[in-house]
C-alpha cells in the first residue's frame, strides 16, 4: 500500500481553511491530502468528524518539585496519557531550576523523569529562579543550543521571584541568544502585603487566595514586565492572563508596536472567584480545589478574555495544568494549607479538559471560528515555540499529529472519565458540546473513545528551534 493509514471522509481544518479531504499517512508523517485516498494499509472513517491538528499544550507542569511535603499529582506517564485523551499530541512542561543549583543538572533530572514515560511528544521550557553569572553567561546559552529555546520567569512566589534587575538581566540574555521569555506577571510585594493583612484579620480560608491577588497586581506586573522588555528590546509572552486589566496592558503594548504576546486558559473563561468559596454546608476547604494563580475572576472577566481572544490579543490558549490531589496531606489539604490559603499549593488540573472547554465555549457557542480554534490550540503554540514547520498543522510533510472531533457530541465533564493523577476536576458537571474521539500522534492511535492506547515511551522528547517570534 502507498500509505500506512488513511483518514477518510472527514472535514479537515487548519488555521486558515476548512475543507473535505482524505489524509494519507506514511512513516508517521502526513504524506498526502487529497479528495480520495484509497490505497492505505489501514483506514479510519471520519465521516461526520472534524480532522484537526492535535492539540499542543505549551503550558503544563509535570512532576515539578514543590515545597516540603507537597507532591504533584501527575508523573509524565499519567499527564501525557491525560493529554492524549483530551485531543493533544504534544505538551510542553517545565524544567525548574531550584535556587543554588545548576540549571543544567535540573534539566537532566526532569529529562530522566520524562524519558521512557511519555505517551506523546514533549519538549521542555526552563524556569529560571537563580540567574547567577554562571547561569546567564554559560548554562543558558548552552541549553539554548540544545533546543531549550524558551524560559519562564516569575514575578511572584518566594522560591521563584526575580527582582527587576534580575528580570532585566534575563531579558538581556534572551535578546542576545534569541530565546522567548514567558513571564508570570503578578507582583510579589503587593501580594505579600495583602496576604499578611488578610491573615491578621483571620481571613485565611481558601477563598481569600483570590482577594490576596486582585487583578491590579497582575496589571502592575504585566506593565512592569512590558516596560522592562521594551527597555531591553526583547519580545515577551505574558502567560495565564486572567482578565481585562492585564489583557489591556498587552493590547496597549501591541498597539505601540511591541512584540508582546498573550496566553490565556480555560479557568479564565469558565471559573470564578466564587468557586473558591466553600459550598454551603459542605467541606470548609473545598475552595482549595480552585486555588490557582492568577485566580479565576468573574463573568465580566470572561467577556474581557473573549474580547482578547477574538481581537488577537491572545495567541495561545493553554491549560496551565498543575495538578494536586485534593484529599491528600501532600496536596491541597496539607497541614499548613489548612491553616491559611498562603500554603495551599497553587494550580489546578486541566490538560485533558482544555480543548473541550475551548471548543464548546468557543466554536459551539459561535464565539470563534474553527480556524481560530486550531490556531489557539495548536498552530500558534508550534509557531511561537520553535516547532514550525513540522508540528501544529495538517500539511504534507508535517508530523501526523491529528485529533478527530465529534462536533455535536455532548458530554458532561466528570472526574471518573478523566485520566490525570488528580482526584478531582474543577469542571465536575460542566457540560460541553464537541468532544475529541480519537487522537493520532505521529501516525499512532494514542487515544480512542476515552481509552488511552498509546504506550508510555512512544512519545519523544524534542529539541526546539529558535522562534521568529523571539526576534527583537
Ligand atoms: O497556580 C498556578 N498557575 N500554578 C502553576 C504555576 C504557574 O504559576 O504557572
Ligand atoms: Zn534540581
Ligand atoms: Zn505561572
Ligand atoms: Zn503555569
């Protein structure tokens, strides 16, 4: 046969077009797109289904080292299985530098955890928490040459926060080396001030996590990061934007001609700060299930995020998957976490539910086109993070990374149908229209009808190229 596999009779969508076609796959790559492909060893009938580029989730946290006694709920096998079941063919987790340690040594630790365990392809970003002269001068440039071409810096969190001078120094290296910087923009001092004030007043329940970091701390940090990036003349990606204030900072920068990009996440179009409140008469700590940073806001913020999505302020829609078990002393209910929101680990699971939520709230409800969905869920992630061409589109010569979607299937998101390591989903009971029914990664069926069929270890750990989005 001319092809190993043909996907027949489906409706193909790319970031620019929607059309009926068959797809021929050979050696894990898309070898042909044509009206009729009938000479394949195997066929999948996609009648009534959408044939989309597999999702790329460029912001997930997997097996990341936490503070003492806290453990993340996923390893690389479970996180990538969960991702595959949710229509994804690639994830980008972080290799976290701990202060006082070599960045290279940390990268090797994370690679070891990932190797042999990933169901789908994976590529690491770096997190820089300790920008010593050695890290900035030697380690980062060397790691960039090895394909770690993006890194995240934090403007908050005790163990990660960089001061303004450190941010400028990191931006300077990024400019020189052509790396893309991702920024967690929330202001450390303002959050600490609010946290201490709330704690003094006895307001320590998970709900007050949201009050401790209002939108203005995000706006202030976004503005500061943008200003520093302008000073250094380096592009910037502001990740996990939660509402109007930070969105407008990014738009302001873009309108001034700066290369500032924006990412947002499902929690900012579907959860609110009220979710952090304990259910009436229920478990006083249940709000901890929704503790993430920035926190989810309100319905007006959802509208602002949609405005940013529709008008092109945001390029990527990621999960920020960061799973902790709820009912566990190593997770949300750790002993210190029960004493104050300050100690509840930040982050929620979402790698499997990202795409159904965007599809349903976006495409099914008529807010965005299918092409825009493809762009936000796959193509832009590949372009921005140095994987394009090769991934992120349905095109001849690209990896056969494909998700088949049933656009009219109705599902109710429930913990029992998910594959992550967390013991809950923040979207329990959330109804969606549109569901990924099969995921094909480099030509292998890795998930089908809610069952993960791809073996851990089949996914590769990829090096990435420099991104043209990172050019000053
Ligand atoms: O609360 C969150 N988002 N936790 C994950 C780490 C991060 O800042 O992205
Ligand atoms: Zn380490
Ligand atoms: Zn972050
Ligand atoms: Zn994150």
